[in-house]
């Protein structure tokens, strides 16, 4: 399902109320100077201090005994839908079979007492599966399951309407949890899972109305899948695939191997606000072959130090960024809360580079460079239409490719102290660029036309930002590095109304 980082170069109030209610702490974040609004100062510290579950069984609940192996699955099977189960303190086990799992019925609720743990003991693949809707999992630790690559432990079968709250899902293989439509993941700890904290993918691409709020998402991809399968694009804190409508609010996403948040392939209508994204090995956020998003009021610091440095040491001059927009942009023809990708009021501090807007000239429907095999843009449902000769004329000439367009970057604060990042070059860049189209031979995008369009013709704009530190800019192609004067001058005319300071203490 994943895709590579770079494509074929040659060869708010609700958030704060939730955090207060769930025991999340407030820590000071670096506060921007006038000219950029302050990002959220709250961070969801839930892994080390999870909210306690009910110490006694709620009225009418079925009590689950940790001393009886398989008790939770058996009582789930024998009870009617909409039953509440209370797991006593202790280590709960399933039968010692790799496919043994709990299969909830519609509306079931699973509540963990303080100290209740469902342990897969490195034997069971899945904790909760099946297609029942509107299941609730609260105050329960789920650990030690061994889901296969790209599969998940909780909500394995991607059922709709699940609520996961105050849960700790950690030390599992694969993804900690999968996602269905209308899923709510709140005030939970997704920690040290082998691939993802959550894999927001559903068979049939039918995830709608996803909420991820007030969680701590940390230390995921312990199995280092990008090393095991180079270029798989299959790692990070959370991966989103073909999700239509998502609110990602008030989360602390940190210290993940790979990207923090990665929206990959035909996502639309995302709100990413009030998060703290820090110390992830790769980008804090990748928004790839997707549409229409608002990214605001986030604190983004110390990301991309590992991956950015590694590429630089290998002599790669591509502007690997902390916030990476790849073949993604605003599309008014799709229903969403915005018709742009708007990135504003964020603080980006001491990351390896800033924001890169990238478009691969060779990546479009039916192209060998489209690693989302079998997928086309949301504007063309029938992939077969994107073929010669029709693709060379309107409307398919535009609609058969994912375009980086209508990206509005404003009122952000970009702070860089190279001594903190421990770099001298290649860590200080903003970029808007593309490669030269080279393949396939029937492509209507050969040559430099895509680079010209993404740089000058697709309404991508920086303005009214504050820069602190030494910054450089890349425009049109990787070899075209320009200073502030040229970046603001013709033909690029970027960062009108922005201020630049060599250093003022941050």
C-alpha cells in the first residue's frame, strides 16, 4: 500500500477541553513572535499516566476472569449484542492458537479495570476482530499480539463506528489498530508497535468521518520496515489511506521511526490541528496524492533529523522536508471543508528543513511511476481512461494526475538553529519543485512542463510568514537553489509580507 518518500528523480477549544478531561498535561511550547499565531501548548501525555478504568463492575456488566484462559472470547460468544464486559485486574489470555481472538457483537463494550491487560503472548495475531459495528474498547491495555505486515491487532477487520478511548495498545507486531468509518480514537496510547500505531485503511476505501484526538503516538515501527522492504512507504505513527474526512486534533506524535503522520493515496478533507509533532525520525507530516486539508496551530519540532541527515550524507540534494506535500493539493470539485491545502499558524522549530511541495512529472494514472497500483485520481474513476490518445487532451490531461496545487502557506513561524540540528547544509530549505518528465514514452508530461506548472502556474504560495535563522529556497528543480531576494522576486514572487531574521533567540 505504501509509496516512497520521493518519486523517480533521475534514476482549539474542543481539543483543550478533551485534554483536560482525560488527564493530559500542559507543557510550554516555544511561542511565536508577532506575525504568526501561537500553536497549541497542550500535549497528550497519556502513555505514562493513563486514566484509570472502573475499579468495580458497572451495573449489568459481565465480569471477565483473568485466571480463565479464553474467558473473554467465550463470554463474548455466549452473550447478546450490546453487552458490557468488565475485565478484572490481571493478565487476560486467549486460547493458544494464532487465530484465537475476541469477535464482538454489535454495540459491545469492553471496559478494563485498573491493571487489566489483554496479552497475546507473541502467539495470537489479533485481539479484536469481526465486522460488528459500534464496539467500544476503554481503559484496556492490549499488548504482545503478532499481526502480520499491514494488518492490525484491534479492529482487525476494519468495522465501522468503533470507539477506542483511554486504551494502551503497545508492543504488538503490525499495526496497533485498524480503522473503520466513523471510528473515534481518543486519549489512548499507541506505543512501540512493529509497523504503525494505527493503519487507517479499510477494504473498499470506505473510511469516512475518522477522529483521532488527544492520543500519544510514539515509538512505532520497531520492526523498521523501510529497512526490511526498502521503498515500501509502510511505516510511521499513523498511515491514512483513502480516508474521506478526518479530524486529527491535540495528539502528541513523537519519536516514531519514519514519519509521524502519513496520509497516502486519495485522502480528502483533513483537519490537522493543535498537535505536537516532534522528534520523529522522518517527516512530521506527509500529505501524498491527496486533496483538501487544513494544517494549523501545530507545534512541529526536531523532526527528520535521522532520515534527512542520512540522505544528505549519501550526497542526495533533494529537499527532504519535515512537512512534505507530494502530488497533493486543493480541488474545488471535491466536497470538503476547504478547497485548498492550507498550512497556517504553525510553529516549525529546529527541524531538518521546512516545507517541500513536490510533484513527480512521471506519476499519473496508469504510469509505471504510480506506485499506488490500480488507483487513479478521485477525478477519474475509470483508470483505463487515462491512456493515449485521450490523456493528451482536456479534461484528462489535468485530471489523470495528482497535482500539487492551491497550497497556501501563511502566518507560520519557521525557526532554525543549525547548531541545534547539528548541520551545516541541506537542512535549511523550503522548496517547490518537480522533476523533468522522462517516462513512459507515451506520457503527455515529458520535459519541464510540470516543473514550470508547480512552481509558477498552480497557485502554490508562501506569504506572511516569520523566518528566524538561515534559510535557502529551492524552486523549479533540485538544482535551482535561490536566496531570499530571488525567492521573493520575479518570477517566483514568494513570501510576500514575510519577515526574515538571521537570529533573534527563537
